[in-house]
C-alpha cells in the first residue's frame, strides 16, 4: 500500500495577495540592514583612530628584546644569588655597602636610608673586613636578604660592567663619528689606516674640547690594531692635561677598561702624556703594562723621552 502526498494548491489570486502582503516586511528588513551598516560606519568615524587602536596590532622583534636578553626562565630569581658585596664605606659615620649585580654588572650603594629602589641596610656584620662582611638588606617588599663578598664573582661582574660600558661607548661614538671627524677620514676604508688617521687627528687637538670623547672614539673601533692606536693617542692627550683634565679623571677612565690589550695601549698613551708633567709617575705607569714584550717597549720609549727632557734643562 502506498500513500501519495498531495501538494496543497492555492488559487492564483490568494498567492498574489500573499506575495503582495510580504513586500512591506521585506522593505522594512532591508531598511534595517542599511541603517545598521550606516550606524556602524558612523560610529567608527566618530571614534577615529580609537576603533583601529582597539584591534590587535602586529608585534615585531623589538617587542621581545628584553626577553631574549634576559629570559625570566634562565635568570636567577633569588637576589641573594645574583648580588654580591663588592665594597664597604662610611659616609658621615654611617655604613654603606656597595653591591654589584652578577647578571648585568650594575652597582648599587645601600645605606640605612632607603635608596631609589626602596632598599635599605638593616645590619652590617664585620664591615671593617670586606672578606668576612655580611650585609643584611631589607627590600621594599619587607624581605631581608644577606649579601656576602666573593672575589671571583666580583671580578666577573666588574668585567661584565666594563664590557657593557664599552659597548655603550661604541654605540655613542658610532653616532658621533660623522659629526666629529673630517670627511676625508670617514672615507678611508682600511680600518688600520683609518685608525692611524684618527690618532693623528686626536694628537693634533681634534678632541681637545672634549678629550673623553676621544676615548669613546677609540672604543668604537672594531679592529684591534686600530683601536690600540687610537687608544694611545686619546690617553696621551688626557695624560698631557688637555681640556684641564685632571690626572685622577684620566686614571678613573683608564681603570674602567678591562685588563688586556686596550688597557695596555691606554697605559702607553697615559705614560707618554705624563712625561712632561710627572716623569716619575710616567715611568711607574709604563712599568704597569701587563704584556711583557709591550711593557719593555713602552718603558724604553718613556725612559728615552724623560732623559731627553732632562738633558734640555
């Protein structure tokens, strides 16, 4: 047995009436859609850039620089493991502890008064003997950490700080090269010849108005030979006292350098610069060059200049 479903039929007149009756509803619906779109566009225009700013923005490599340099998953969390006691001092009879961060080489001075981080010194055991001294420091959160002296860690952190300072100096010097050097020097492609030209420019007084910038210029040289040549010239002017440079300031600048080639060339320049001002100090500095072969050369040259200077008197 089968069943057939019969499609209902409507008279033509009724069908036309239904279609005609639906027209107003279609018109209302279309009008609603148009108004909705126009209102949305108007709202976006009224908001201006705010509508765009609310959308997710593309990220770049620079957004992750901090994480790549110092990932929170690799750096120590316990400050007692990252900070090391590097010095003790008294300021107006109040104890001061100097700390150095072994992660980034930054230094901090902590006293009984809160510093810019809100840290303060709450106890200083045996402050007169650095090797056994213990500094108890209260953090802004109220946590107390104890910091000790460790010669090896202090040396490594100091090297890190010096390297960071050198990198910053190179970046600074790289930005100022075009403004401080003559065009003919900037056009020299060979780094060694360029370094020699820069050294002559410094020796001729090109940086005498800002002699410390000559050191930054030296540090910006990527070629070791060029860097040594410029370094000697820069410290030669500092040792000679150009720009009213005090010997203490020149020595402080020299001590900021790591032990090695750069420092030896700086000592070479300083010793030669001191010949006319303080011959005895010049000879002492010449004898402090770390490289034995280079030390002999520097001592011989400085001694020759001192003897020639004495003979003229």
